[in-house]
């Protein structure tokens, strides 16, 4: 009954960001969508989320590929929509506000994507990135 609450928004954000880092072309396409829809002079707001079709596809794809115990019953968690909204909003603002590099010359295909199963499906090795601010001040 409570399995839907085990996978946290923070874990989902980490997995989404890790997948974007492994696929730089997808990250660039998302940043292009943000440039077109939002511009570079403000952050993304909740009211912008329905206009970001590519973002919604990315989050859905990552959610489906990391289908853990918490996602087996699609309608089993009354807070799922709130959680997904928070994941999309946090992720999109990270991608919109920052460019991310992997440390020490690590290549995207070398990023460890090993999963550890517990109360949530976490990355075994923590995600470490070097952010660079990309919006206008």
C-alpha cells in the first residue's frame, strides 16, 4: 500500500540528470526547447511545464526505464502527480540554469549507472557533476 512513497523525488531527479549526462544530444535538445519556450532571462515556473513537451517525454522515459516497486501500481500513490511535478520542475530548472560537465574527463558512456535496490532504486555510485551557470544575470 505504501510502496508508491518509497522512491523519492530526489532519487528520480538524480536518475533523470544521469540519463541526460549519458546522452548529451538529448540534453542539448532539451536546452534548445527551453531557449525557445522560456528564453534565458528567467527560470522555469510550474505554469511553463505543459509547454515543455520534450521534457515530459524525457521524464516519462526515465520513469519507465527505472520502474521499481514504487511504480508498479500506477495509481497507487495519491501524491504521485505532485511528486512528478516537483521532479519535472527541479530537473528542468537545473538543466535550464546550468551546463553540466563530468569530472576528471569522464566520458558520458563511462558514467556508472549501476542500481542499488532498497527502499528506492538508487544509483550505487553517487552522481558527481561540475555545474556552470548559463543564464543571464
